[in-house]
């Protein structure tokens, strides 16, 4: 692990602001790991309410999508996507009414009577996915194939610039604790740790107060990258390693991001589907960086405009963090369930360094948090030896980007490892 320049001070102490709903919401049919939601519940010219389910799928691994505004479906068409380039998208013209499909709230008595299966079903119907970037359907993760006794709540938020989770932990602490209780019930977990990096003292203090009458524990971790990776977090919290090729549930552990936990709380307590989330909008080009509560389907240009004016024209716009985020080719892409940040970089920050030959220094091997040899995987890929690349552990790469970051020769190590993961062996 490495210590990165954090650059979180731009937004760390800024309360979450609510961005007004967009005039047109662009809801992609895939915002999760799994099958796209090709079974449409609505058609063009249909009226919808906020929170209404608008598309689903017939598959084991998927998450339904919902309208984030009330209004009329004006089109179902390909549209820019922040991860997939383009995909089928439901376009909804907001009618300005924001009529909702949600009921009011569930009482504490109703919550107490819910079974684990009922909670999972509510979470599924609400379309909750992993909101730390992975976007794996949460209802599946709440029903692991093996017994789980330990739950770790991931409040690391280790990427530079991003503070959305930090602000959520500070402002919605009690709600997150209630969400933790729901998830622990689903998993039958007897031990709960809330893992927070030491650069978030306000969040740590808030949780110390909120959990004083519970059996939950806080683990304060060093601020380093990639502290928020599942396997890295497990190792640093429990001093236990998840074997190569295995998942956390194989060793009796489940890890859930704090934003996901909050979404579970809202789904169960408030009958609320996942149609909005907190996004950090920041970077050297932005005059007024902010943490914004944003409707899913809002074009990112509206978030950028809300934080304007621009101090300078950005050379690169990244959705996510600077280490694992994805550069965008247009500001028309919408916010999706996994969008946790938008970073605007100037030309100097976005400069691409010229790739040089490997000098065999071993820096990438020393710093790889997954214990891999990125330089050897890179060499195998360059020779198109995909079998060897996989034997060197390409599939275990967590794509954190540390190998690129520490390489003195500016080798594109991560890019070739991604290629090895995607291409079939020859």
C-alpha cells in the first residue's frame, strides 16, 4: 500500500447539498454487475412516478432500475454510458411535480418483524447495489452460499479527492447504524466492525457516539491506498487473508460499503428505491467543489454547472477516483448507481507520460497489494502469452493502479493486465 496526496480538503468539510432534479433523466438499463434490464415495464409516452420500477430482467444476477423523477417517458434509445460507452437508456422528461411511488415509512415494530428473506426481497425490489464502485447486486451479497459470522462496514474511501462517503458518515450516522443492523440480521453476523481511515476524525467521532449502546466496534485504519479494497480491508481489520481465487464469504466475512448500507436503510425504513446518491464534484478546474445529492440519470454537465464557474477548461473528466476512475468522452453521460465522484483535471494533471522500457526495479512487485508481479504479467501480455499472464495471477488483480503509479518508466501495466483478464487464452 502507498500513501497518496489526498486532495480531500476541497470538499471534506462541505455539507451535502441537494441538486435540483434534471429536466430530463437518462436511466441506463444496466447499472450493475450482471444482466441488463431488458424487460421494460414502461413504454414511450407512459407516465411514471419517482421511485417507480421501469425495467427488470429474467436472470439470477441483476438489479432493477427505477425512475428518478416523475414525468413522461419520451424515448428508449442508446445514450452515452460512463462505463460501457453507450447502452439502451430510458429517457424521462420531468414534469416538475416529483410525484412518488413510495409509501411513508415502516414503524420500528414492522421492522422488528421482518425476516431476513423479507429484508433481502425489499433490498432487491429497491434496486440496491454496491455503491463503492463495484455495483454488485446487494440482495445477492446478503445471501452468501456459506455461513458468515463477521461483517465489516467499509468507510475507508481511500481514493484521493472523494469525500461523498465521509460526508454521509458524518451526516447520516444513525441511519447507517440502523442499516448495519438490517444487514447483520440478513447475514446472521455476530461480529461487526466499522472500518474508517484516520483522516476522517469527524466520522469516527460520530460513530463512536452512535454505537455506544451496541456491540459494534470501530477500527481506525491508516490513511493509505488501496485501503478500501475488500481483501486489503479484511487483512488490516482482522489480520486474516482471503486465499487467491476465493471470496470473503469463503472465510466467513462480508464487506459492505457505507453508502450501500445507507441505501439498505432507506429501502427498508422509507420504502425508497435507489434513485439518488451522493456524488463529490471536485478538481482543480472547479471554482466551487461540492458534495451533491443527485438523482440517478442526471447528466454530469448539470453537476459541473452547479459547481461553476470553471476556473479553466478541463483536459480530462473522470468519473470515480483518479486511480480507478474512468475518463469520459462527453459530459452528457448520466450519474448511475456507482457514480461516487466527478473530477475535472487540468492539462498539467492529465498529462500522459511517455512509456519507457522496464528497468527491472521491482517497484510494482513490492507495492502490489494483491501480491502479484505486474511486470511479468505485462511481459506475457506483450508477447500475447495469455495463459502465462493468467498463471502469474492476472485474474487476481484488483485494478487499483498502484503499479502504474510507482513505475519510474511510466509503463502501462494496468492496461495490459486488464487486457489479459478480458481476452481468452490463445
